[in-house]
C-alpha cells in the first residue's frame, strides 16, 4: 500500500507472531490486538482482570502516542473477553481511562486468547 507504513516501536510489547504492531494508513492508525504483556519481558503482567485491562489500555496508549496521536482520537475499539461476566468491570475501567471522548466499541466473548490473556483490544485511531 503506497500510503501506508508499518508501525514498529519499543514502547509496546513485541509481536508474538508474524504481524505488525500496527499500520499507519494516511492519517489512520490501525493497531494489532494488544494483550496484557509487559513491554520488557513479553509475559502476562497478572492474572487479575482489572490489572490486565489497564495494561492493555496502556499498551494501546503507548502505541498510539508513538505515532504522535492520543487516546482521545481513538475512533473504534474491538474488545475480546474470555468471560463476559467481566463486562461491568471493563466499563468501570473505561470510564476512568477515557475522560473526554468515548470511542465506538464492540465487546465479544471468545473461548481463548493468546497466552491465556483475559482480554485483547485493537483500535482504529485518527492521527
């Protein structure tokens, strides 16, 4: 794609497969799914759902900011949970994290995520 560029930053965990951390296309940032990996050692930071959500959101924030954007410019999030019973807790954390604009969002339950994470989120963001 002529108007695109692969995003590769040390601000977020390395990809754990054959994919890019994200793609910049024109003025849009498309992120790959982020799971709650620690940037230094690429392991899941905790088994606690709330801590995993915060880590994933911070990974997304770092990825987006590495391209000069902000979380306030996130247009759409796709959220994957291994237990939809955590939906209310997810909403509480999102209220604290997104102070100005709430992005459009889908939330679905899946049977399993990489490295047995409890959550994965990908984003589309305006630069």
